[in-house]
C-alpha cells in the first residue's frame, strides 16, 4: 500500500499526551442535575492505545466529548500536551458511533471537510485521495453516503478523521453498529492504521474482547456517575488472538469487575 | 410423397416465423391512440365549424382550421412516433390525454356556443377564448411583460430576504427570541392587508406592488428556512467543529445545505402565494399587467378576456413550478430516492 505509507510518512507528529485531572461533569436537565463523571483521573501517553470500558450510559461518551473539546468539564481539567483543552481542534478528532457523514456531500467531499474548514482544501487533494485509499474507498469517492453500506460509511468517517493527521483519535464505539464480520475486519484496520501513524487513541467500547484485542491499557469505568474502577495493562504483542488464554482470562476478570460473575 | 411436414419444411417455416418481427420493424409500429386523437380533434373541429353559434364569438373558422391542422399533425405523428425516440415515447405516454382533449373541446363547444347551456357572458367556448388572443394579443403581451417585471423583482427579492431572515432566525437564539413571535404574528396575515401601510411607506405604487409580492413569497421561505436550520441534526455541527470548522463554516456548509429540502418547500409555497397576490398587487395603480387585465376586464364584464388571461397565468405559473422542480432535483440529487444507482 504505497498510498497508505505516504499518508503515514507525512504525519510528523507522534501522538498527543492526554491528561484528565480530577474531571467531574454533569448535565443540567432543567428539573434535576445528572452527574455523569465523578473525579476521573486518566493519563494517556503519546501514541498509546487506551480502551474505555463500562456499562452503557455510564458517561464514556462524555469523557470523549471533553477530550475532544466539544464540552468543558464542570470541575477538573483536561490537558492535551500540557495545555488546557477549551475548544475542539482538528488534532483531536472524534469519530462517532453513527458515521454522521453529511448526506449532501459525496464521500470525497465528506473527507474534504477538515481541510476545507481549515482553508487548506486546494493544497490537500493528494492527502484526501490518500485517506480514501487508506480505507479502501477510492472507487467510491464520488458516491453519496446513502449509497454506502454500514461498514463503508464508517470507513469513510474514519478517512474523514485521518485526513487531518490527528495526534489523538477519539473513537466512540465506532464499530458498535456493524455486523460481526465487518466488525472483525474493521478492528484489524483500526489496529493497522494506529500502528502505522502513531497517534494516541482513546476507544470507547462495551465489547470487552475488542478492548483486549486492540488496546495497550483497558480502563474499566463504574456505573454513572463514572469513576475509574480498574485498570488492566494489556502488554501482549500484536496481532492478538481471541482464543489466547491470557485474553480469555482477562476477559473473565473484567466481566467480573463489571458485575457479570459466572 | 406424404403431405406430412418433414423436418426440413418445419425448420424453414420456423425461420420464416422468426423473420416476421424483422419484417414488421421495416414498417413503423402505428401509434393507435394518435389516430384516435386525430379523430376526436376532427370531431371538435367539425362541431366548431359546422354548427352555428347561438351568439357569435368570432375566429370560429380559424380555430376549427387549427384543430383540423392539429389532427393532421397527429395523423402524421401516428406513423412517426415509433422513430422519434424520446419525444415519441412522450407522445405515446400522453396519447390518452390528446384523445380526451379533443372530446373535451367538442363537449365544451356544444354546451357553450352551440346549445347555450352555459351562456355568454359568463362562459365562453374555446374559439371565444382563442378570439381574445387573436384580437388582443398585443395588449396581452405588454401585460405579460409588466407582470414578469413585477413578479420577478418581487419574488426574487422576497425569497432572498426571506432566506437570509430564515437562516438568521434558525441559527441565532437571540434573533429567534425577538423575531419568531413577530413572524408568527405577521405570517398568517394576507399580504394584501399591508396595502394601506405600503402607500405610506413607498414613494411609488410600483414599489408598493413589489413589496406586496416580495412579502407574499418571502414569508413562507423565511418560516420554512428557519425551521429547517433549527432542526439540523446537532451531530453534524459536532463533526464539523471537531474537524476545525468556525461559525461561518457551520452556517454556510452545514446549516444551509442541511436545511435546503425545507427551503424548497418554502420556495414552492412562496411561488404559489406570489401568483395569488399578483392581482391584488396590480390593483395599486398599475397601467398594465395580467392582474390589472383581469380586474379591468371583470369591470367591463368581459369574462372571456378574463378566462383568456387566467389561462396565460396558469401556464406561466405551472411552467415556473416545473422549472423550480428541475432546480430542486439538481440541487437535492443527494437525497435518497432521487438518485439511484
């Protein structure tokens, strides 16, 4: 994959250091206040792949929105390379569970949103093509999103994020809506892309196996309001296999922490 | 030799059978409905020409001649439709309509001019309407020009202003807080109710007329655009913001394209309203114009002329609607179901 190599080579950064320091957050529902995060301390080293596991609705997504800068925490601080995060920045890109491609733009024009928003569209033609090749969508460049399958749409969303050379990729259950086979191949692709480009990754998932297959560290969160409940270092070499006894073992351990004792 | 068909003759006749469609293709397939339509048009021509009018309307012979000529063209097309490709397929598709049109014209002639069941001056036969075009075409052309000028200035300034206002109302909370209640109050008021105020506000009656047309077309565009921008999926904004978009980008590249289907609903409504208001707008001291023509002729009980002008207005309006559909289909080709692959 020549194209893939060029995109990776051009990314000069290594990865962003993320530091969540005593972060608490809540949502004002009008009549009541909904606490979602309760004193989260979490550090992500440059280039590290961290998975966040937790029961659904525990506030995992909020954590990513704070890291992306779409919201600012009620208490505590979010630091990126030591600088407080106050607003979104294309160096920290969020990929949602729903691909949320703009339906009025072709796949290529969707990937071009980042460069266009930053006013560098004219100089980014080759980069956009590279990103499309990277996710194997080059022959679907001029197709509208409603003509794509679920997996293709999510790959397009991934290309839209990667074209900006992110230093931190925030993945909010990006494979949650895919069928199991597409999911398996997308997991491998996510891993390959990360190994090539060297950005930091925060992956929210509620698939324990997925977390163990991909991440170097798995953070287990509690019920809402979320606290860090456990931290599992997964320093196994890649590629990992789901029937590896270590993975099977850790999977059981994490499920027990989450309250699914067998 | 027996008379039983041997394999050889059987094969020969099979080849002959197979050749038959090829032979038929040499002679074009007849468009049957075209011939029937020619018949009904000739019938209408005969009714018009040979039966006397109870009260003469004029242009009887000319109209019957045109119908007969139309019938002749239909006969020719009946033999050619097969070879005309897309146009031919269109003809064939609307064949039943051409038949119905001939029948309808014949009946219309009978119940108005021939039997007088629907009497003058309230009703007119087809050739009566045609007579208006023959005798009054110069004035009608001037009226079309005046109306086109008033409508296009009014409509386009109205939708431009309505669109900008709608985007502002849908985007800015402050703007919506102050603007929405006012718009909701003004919206249902017919544009004609503003005539007294426009007399004071605008130095000339032409400007006042433009304002009335602009108001009628602008308000639905503003309301629909505002609701369109307001209901844009918030996730689109989040995506654009994480990719480095500023407020300007969010409005121009996210809010507006996402709201465009709604904007077009507003445009269609505005188009209809603007035509409905033309008559009123041209009451304001206009010298010419289709709306003015309608009022002028109504005042003189020349209802035939009124109908003739109405038909022109209806044709122009439906032509513009068709044009707007084309623009919409082009701009919204991304919508599901519009483009299939």
